[in-house]
């Protein structure tokens, strides 16, 4: 889908956090990235942070004992794992599966939540994930919950993968999304939930520009 037109449209530069939560494939990252650009503040891709730790795990790092030695930083569009640019290495199916697994580990979540809070304490940010509004920044000035049916999210994911030249079976993608939904919403530590003060936006049938316009309208 084409990106919405329009230049950056800054709002009050006062320090604030925009928290965007929701299930996998609901469009959180796309909207968060564009929203940050429109507001003139930084975007923090928390999913990329978990993927970076997942990559470390796949490389053999014992997460139960060495989390303090793992540093994840975001430099624009680059994801840095202990100083190494791993942006092109963390978007594989293997890393995606591992990220879902290790995100349930208390040690992993504690370390990354601490890093995320440090970022949000320094500057205004847009941050998306599964527990940003419920746990990382429960007092965020703006909270959104983006969602869509599993079927719609599987369709989008299958299309995206095929456009990248990857093999993608819709049924398999749908099954994976449904499993991730279950895992995310039933994990013992900070499960995916919609907080009472979050604005829910169902993205089925909506274009990027329509969703972005709704979010901006609420913020302004």
C-alpha cells in the first residue's frame, strides 16, 4: 500500500510518550514509524529489540545468565546488538519464532523494559509492542491498541512475504499468527492486553493513511 503523502507536522515539543500495542500483524510498526515522523519525535521499534536478543540466543548466548551483558540500541533504522548492525539478520522466520519464545523469559523482558524506559525518559517517543501501555509506560500520555482479525493479518503477512520473494503458505501463516496471539495473551509475564484507557482501532479494511489520520486526530 502506498505511503500517505504529507510532510512532517510537528506538535508541541513537550516530553511525551505514545504507546501503541496490539497483536502481531496489526500494522503497529508501520503506523508508529509514520506517526513519529509526523510528530517529529523518535520511533522505538521494541519488536526489533526482542528480535536482536533472539538472534543472540540463536547464536548461543545463555539468556538466563548473560542478559546484563547484552546491549540493544536503535540508531535510526539500524538495530545494534552489542555494537553490531544486525538490521538485516533479524527478519527471518527463525528469528521471529525465537523472539516469540524468548519474550516470555522474565530476564529478557526485565532487561529490555529497562532499556525502553531509559529511552522514553530521555525524550519524546512513539513506541510499539505488546505491553507498552500496560507495563512499560502505564502513564503514557497517549495509548492506542491496533488490532485486526487473524485472517486479515495472515493475508497481509503472506502478501508481504511473497513480495519479498519468500515462500509463504497462507494456512501456515494463519496458524502461526493464531499461536502467537495465544502465546502473547496467555504468557505469565506482562501478557498482551488492551488497557481501559487505550483507544482501540480495528484496521481491517483501512489503509495506512486512514489509520494514521485517526491516530493524529486523537493526539491533536
